């Protein structure tokens, strides 16, 4: 069934597909991106992964791994505090480059085709679907998994847009509100509620950063 979470994901995925098809992606493909150690091509591959990982995750047979809440998924993850040269981060970059290996035009076509197919796929999945993650020994509800992908699509669309010199895509509130809610909760876990409250309300006492990652 298509609910608010699934609709928000599809909206973010369609926006990312359009960004990946921008001619500026092709012209800047081999240039450094806004992210350290990532060329534009690798970053584009990482953005595409947020779409391509959905059908591949659905294809993984449920393994009976512990079903955990969304925030616990981030609490257990090793990538949030990883340094740029740590194995997990190197692996993320390598995956991005592998996905992008056939070039910008092929990547854009693959993502567009996948997004088109996902409209039917997401509508057909049960409301209580649980997915195994493959790389982690626990499970998430499918909708929580999609929330993680929606956040990644929004954040990395901004990264890619900045990298290729175009405006960041404007996403509707039904996408940005759950993304900002998740980022705010992750920021509180990292910096504490007072830091976030000051960042939002008191410029004179605002911390230098309340970045969630």
C-alpha cells in the first residue's frame, strides 16, 4: 500500500532521478565533489544507491534478525562516527564508484527505470513488511528503511547539486518534514537537546555545529 512514508520516498527518488539526468552531472563527472574523497561520479553513484538499494533489499529473504526501531538502527551503526579512511567509509565510496562505472547517462537511465518500477512495487508491499538489511544482523520495518533512504536522497541531492553548480532541488514538506525530524533526533543523540534548542533559538549561544553526522 502507498502511505505517506512510501509516497515521500517516491517523491524524493523522482527528484534525485531528475538531478542525475542534469547535463551538469556529465560535464563535471570527473571533478571533485563537495564531499572529501568523492568525485562527482562516485557521489552520483552513492545517490543512485539510495534508489537501487530498495529493490535489492526487498529481494533479500527475511532472515529472522531482530526487528529494531529506526533510531536504534543508527545507534548500532558503525558509519556515523567513522573517519574518512575507515573501512566502512572506504566501502561506501567504492560502492558509489562501482554503481557509476558505466557513466552518467547509463546511471541516469537505470535510476529513472528503477523509480518507475518502484511505484508499483511499493504499492504492492504489505503495510507490515519487514526487511533484512544484508550488511547488518538486524531488521527494520520496510517503512523505516524507506525513511532512511528518503533522508539519504535529500541530503545527497544537496551534496550533488552543490558539486555540479546547480540549485538544490526543492522538495515538498511531505518529504522534508520526516527528513528533518530524523536529522533532529539524530542530532539530539549526538549533541544533546540543549545544543539543538540553542541552535534553533539563540544565535548568541548557538554551538558551532549540531550536525547529525
